[in-house]
């Protein structure tokens, strides 16, 4: 059980619900509590399924199914997150809305690329390598459940505080979004560089 919690904790850190909620500020404002909860749960189910597939099949998906180097995925994922980071730097918290598209697809858009990314998929493969199948599934499910629960709690807190401190919340999310974008942009470049380095060594 200790090993399960250890890997769940690290995946939760990579998912970082406190960071993700900044990207979802426009959705929090538009959707009711019930609708927001349902959307997040669907996004969590999609993410859980994808992570479990990568945990159980590992690098086989890239080498035998897609016939591509995992480094290519790292490079592409880094470019996607770099795009999101740049949008946030120049447009603030409203940038992510345009990247996600129509609201009816919001659950899938939250799952990918916000929850499902190169880092979380890579670590799902690591979980599958170190734990047996049942423990891998349990570890991933725990991390996703805790992450979704935290974001639902933050939505409830947002709805409670906003009527009294709307201007303060607006300022917080705008500043947090732009600062977060700098961090995400830096991580994105690092992902791209790691992918390029791995690809060069592979070839």
C-alpha cells in the first residue's frame, strides 16, 4: 500500500490541481457547481483510462503500435504546452478558452492537453513498470480522484468568495495565470530539449 500511495502522490504532483484550476477559471465562472463537477468527473474518467492503458502497455504503444520514437511525443507535447503558455503570457486567463474550443467538448479538452500530457503519460509508464497491474490501476485511480476532488472543492470556494471579492479574485487569477505561464513555458522548452536529445541519441 505504501508503494501505491508513493506513486499516486507523485502523479498527483504532476497533475497539480492547484495549477490546473487557473486554466479552468473561465469554465468555473460559466458553469454551475453541478455542471462543473460532472465535466471534471468525465475528464477524470477519460484521463484515468488513458493513463491505465499506458501503464499496462508501456512503451509498446509507441514502439509496436504507433511505430514512433517516444521522443517525438515529448517534442510534440512540449510544443502544445508552449503554445498554451504563450497564449497565457499575452492574453491572460481568457486564452485557454480559445484553445479548448466549443463548450460541449470541454470534458475532452480538459483531459487533453491539460491533464493528459507528456509528463503524466511518461509517469504512467513508470507506474506500470514498478507496480503490478492491479496496483497500477489503483495508484492512478487514487491520484485522479484526489485531483478532481481538490478542483471541485476549489470551485466551491471560488463561488463562495467571488460575490464579496470579485475584483481581488480577478486580479489573482490573471497574475497567477501569467506567472504560471512562465513556469509552463520553461517546462515546455525542457520537454522539447529532452525529446530532441533522446531522438538524436536514438538515431
